[in-house]
C-alpha cells in the first residue's frame, strides 16, 4: 500500500478505479499513517456492495467524491450515480432492467425492493433475456429531479445479500452494515472476515499486522460483542490468508448456515 500511495502522489489530477473493499483498506492505511491527498478528482468504485459508512470514510480520507457503478460480467445492465445523488441511473442503451417482486410483478411503487432482472442489448453472441441476477435493489423512480435525466433510478443495491447477514442465537438476522466498525477495533489487522456455520456463534478470521497483540485480540472480541449486543458469541482466529473470490473481491461474511430456512 505504501507503493500504491507513492505512485498516486506522482500523478497530476487523477481518478482511482477500485473495488470498494480495496479502496477502504487503502483509506484505512492512509488514515493510520496520516497521509493526505489533493490530486484525486474522484473515486470510481464498482463490482462490490457499497456501504454508506465506508463511502463516507473513503471520501474523508481522499478528499473527493465517491462514485459507484453497477454492472454484470454477463453484460446485462449498467447503472451509475449522477453528479448530484448516490442513486443509480440505469443506462437505457446498454440493457433493459426490470425490478420484480416475489411474484414476478414489475415494481412501480417507490421504496419497494425487488430482484434485478436484466436483458442485455450489447451481447450479440449469447444474449441473456430476462435473466434473474440474484441482486436486489430499491425502486426510486423514472426521473432524477437533481440531474433531470429520464432514467430508471434505483438505490440500495445488494448483491447476493445472503452473505451479508450473521445469524443470532434466536435465528434472527443481523445485517453486515450493523457490524461495520470505524473505530480502532481492527487497527492492528490487515484483513478480516466473519465465518459462521452455527447460529449464535461466529469466528472472526484475521490476518494480523506486526503490532497485533493479545490486547488487540481482546479489543476485537469486546467491541464486536458489544456491537452485536452479545447476540452472537464471537472468537478470533489468526490465519495466514483470507482468500478473495476468483475476481479478486472480498467477502466480509463467509456464511455457511442455511439462512433460507
């Protein structure tokens, strides 16, 4: 990360094209090292869920606007934020997006959440027609008053949301966003991931930094336990590696319980 930052410092005005998880880790490092930036025009994030707390933290460190976009490897639909809001504007010439409820009806009421179903326009070799993505979003409308574009507008996109939850001992679900910490909890950790295969019990896998100590471990357990209101018994396990997905993405909750039941 020191090398990344040294290189960024040599550039004139630039944009950072990132995964949300990678820029968050870089921001944590820069904050800890008291590094400031004045040459970054914007952060352009894609391919992972964007958490509001992480967005705010990254913007404060890099002193610029954080833009997020949404798309698929299957080239179904594409959407991005406009200059004025964090809502996703669906590009009408790229693909056709439908937001469907559990009965496969198109959602037209603001605030409703549905599954993203896409029909791509640009893949002429193997078109996907009304392909269910497994991603979910909230319907905002068909017009953005801020930028005056007549696009389908969605927000709060969550990809494969089953991995974003921990299961409490009473089988209730706790969203990852409720666990996300921005204090000193993980200061001495390079990478971390929640692993769960039993309701009410979770292991926090960590890749420790050189300064990690027993005190650091206990701080993690205490802070997370308090944040979860002791609804989940947590422990910490040091590991040599926390694998990313095949596309280099981070999974914050490696969920092995059968949430659907």
